[in-house]
C-alpha cells in the first residue's frame, strides 16, 4: 500500500488506496470485474466513528436506490448515524458477516469490512486526490464538531 494517499487527522494518519474512488459521505467504492461497485467506510470515517458495534439495513437486496437514499443505520463508540447510498443503482448485496460482527469494519475497512455492493453509475465519486482536497475543506469544521462533543 505504498502508493496510498495520506490525510493527517491531527496526529493520526488516514490512508486512502489510490485504486478506489470516494464519496462525500466518506465511503470508498471499487468497481469489481462484473461492473458492480463495492462500498465501505474510509479510514477517515472509521477514525471518527471508532469501534463500530451495531449495524442494520433498512432496505432489501435488489432494491433500486437513489443517491443519498437512507439505507441503514450504524452505532459506534462515538456516534449513531443513518447510512445513505453513495450512488444511485440497484443494491446487489450486503456484507452479511457484518451484521453479526460489525467490528470487522474497524480492523479491515478496505477488505473484509466492506458494507454493500451496488450495480450503478459511479461517475459522481471523487478520484483519490480530489477526495483528499475535499477532506482538507471539511476537516476544520469536523474538528470543531468533535471538540464541541467533548465539552
């Protein structure tokens, strides 16, 4: 992974594989050989969430999704959040193993911790360098939000 891009979150490194694309909702997407995109949380999201312990889906496999449609929920040490589809398309499948052990997201975010697969058009996703630039733009607000939660 020596060609990963790195974004510094304070003293912590967040790595981003350059063979993937990235969504504004801090998910990575990677096109499989069959044209279906696999999605998971980026290192940035995992660092902010910390210790994911609950995951649920609100839609069924095979459902047609719109971009930004709510599809599930996640709970972690730091946050409870709705999950939204990063692209429009047909939900091909969920990573069922995560329902019984979502902690895999914490330890293997770019591998076995993937969330779901969508058959669709991913033209709206960021190239890796553009995602890093997006993070530069949101990091200051994110830090203020984190500090506000701590006080």
